[in-house]
């Protein structure tokens, strides 16, 4: 390995066998400090599984507002940035395609005839708790969604809050990955609740009964 | 407090090598207890697969990934390795029914789960006969002592003594998906004290309670499933 060409050259005496461990230690500390001073984008990668649920015989419009598509969580006093929009759209696409016989993207709450209703998911809040604050070994994430269902003329059929939770064990020097895992678990939790409890939500149930669709 | 002894890098390396040898030969003290409660006869036939699932409810106690990996590793080797389905694959395959919020908490919930559209067919197609739910964790219970280290231009050294108690307490609940009932429960509880004396170089005498609990639990799961035929 070549000696460092800049930075550490001025601090370290001429390389010799005895100084190599110290040079390595200084380099490691410098790299760790550099990592600490930069922002960390929380990775939210991976495929979401298809839910095993019976599809409701409905033709649903799926509406994603720009607030959802571009939702990002960034705290001024934190180095962590969480891009929640795109992975949530991917998640909802996956579950809605299995929850309804037809799930068609729409751009308005009044798509007109041809649709039984429109469903619109939104993220209201994203909160996380770090182990340093909670005193536990886990990163904990809570995502509060709002799910709204409209009739084809834009009238509200149902609107309710869905609170999803995920946690992941803290990893040394990799807080971004731990927070990313906790966030993905919270999103999976949301998918689990929505895909299994949608038709049992009080107002939706009444609407389905009125339509004779169960 | 007096300054710890300071030695040259070469001397520290020599002492470190010796202490590494000593610490690999000497470990902390441990007590181990593995218990089994059998409720029904078990048996494994060709085509019967097993999945090891960790309980991930929304509490502070959750088995470590390393523990789950250790159990899977132990059960997938040997003369007659089990046909194991990876946890992540199975949970995705059965999504969302084995997510923390929806996963059945007791075998009594299995009939209701199998009534859900498509669930029974998917379980049959997976070939999974037994679900082994692993719960528990390893915790540091107590500790004490003090150890200080110092480093200078000519070397480094440590002096002191610390100790800590660890408790690895795990339980495996084995569910038979053919009969939709609990086949039994196995628990492993390993307590141990680790020591770290330091005279120039720290000598870790680690009680590997989690590893012992894993091996004890895996061995007993294997016997439980095979010997119950």
C-alpha cells in the first residue's frame, strides 16, 4: 500500500513497520469522523411482497397526490434524510392491485363513470425514536397515514387514520440502515393493516353493504 | 488513580498474542438449563419442511438476528439436515399473515388463519409442516469493576478488572400445521459471568451464553422432532 499522499503525511513520521498500526488507526478515525459529518440518506430499497387477500369486486381509482409522491422527512438537527414518497407509492401499487379487481391510477377525486370509488392514501406524519433517546436497543418508527375513499363524484365515503409501527435493532456505525429497516417494517405494517382491514372499516363496510358488495 | 503501565508497541503485541491464546482456552463461568414440554407426538417425513420464525411483536424483547441465524445453521447441518425454509422468504410468501401485527399468537388462531382466502393453499404448497417460534433475548443483568487504558507516543497499556453477568433466555414453541396444534415447547436458559482483567493488555474471559443457548436449543429441537416419531 502506498503511503497517504495528502493530509496525514504532515502528521505522521516517515513510514516504518512500527508506525503502520498507528497510521491505520489515524486513517480509520479520520474516515469515521468524515462519515459522522455528512448527511445519511436512509435506504428504503427492496421489493414488497404481494398480499394474500381476496380481491373486492370493485373498480377503484388510485389517487396519489404530489404530497405523497414527494414526501420526505428531514429534521434540521439530524443528519438523516428519509425519502418516503416513491417507496410508499410502490407499496400501495402492490397492495391495491391485489385488494381490488381493478385498480387504475387517476389524477382527480372525481374520475367520473367507470369507477366504483377512488382511494387516496396520504402520509400525515413520520416519527422515529433513536436508541440514544429511548434507552432501548431499537430504532422505532411510527408512520401515520390518512386513507380516504371518495365516490366517483368526489363525495367522501370514508376517511380514517392508520398508524403503522416498525422497529429494528440498532447497528453500530450504521444508523441509516437500522432506521431504513424500521421504516420498511412500518410500511409493511401499514400494508398489513390496510389489506386485511379495509373492508371492515366502519364507513367502508356500510358503503359495501349498501352496494351489496362484500 | 495511578497511571497504568506503559509498554512499547512490540511488547504490547507479544503480550496480546499470549493473552489471546489464554482467553480462547479459558472462558467465563456458565450455568445452562434446557427444558422440554411435549404435548403431542411429532415426526418428519420426506417433503416436510420447517420454518424458524422469531417473534417480532412490538415489545422490547426480540431475538437477535445472530441467534436466529445460529439456530438455522445448527438445524441445517448434521447427518440428517432438516428442510428449512428461510424466515424472510416464508414471511414474504405468506404476506401479510405473518407480519408482527397479524401473526398468530397461539396455535388456537391457526384454524381462523387458514380460513383466509388463499392461506391454506399457500401453506400446503410451501411444504411447511412445523413452525418453530423463537422468542427471548440475551441481556446484561449486572456488572462491576473498573478498567482504564492509556496511550502515549511510545505505547499503550490497560489496568483494572471488570465483570458482567449475562442471561440468555430463549423459548421455542413448535406448532404442527398438519394437526393445527402445539407440539411442545423447549426453553434454554444460560447464565454466565464474563471477566476482563487487564495488566497491560485486557484479557477477555467471555461467557458465550447466547452461543451455548443456541446450540442447546437447536439440539433439543432436533431431538424433539426426530425422536417423537
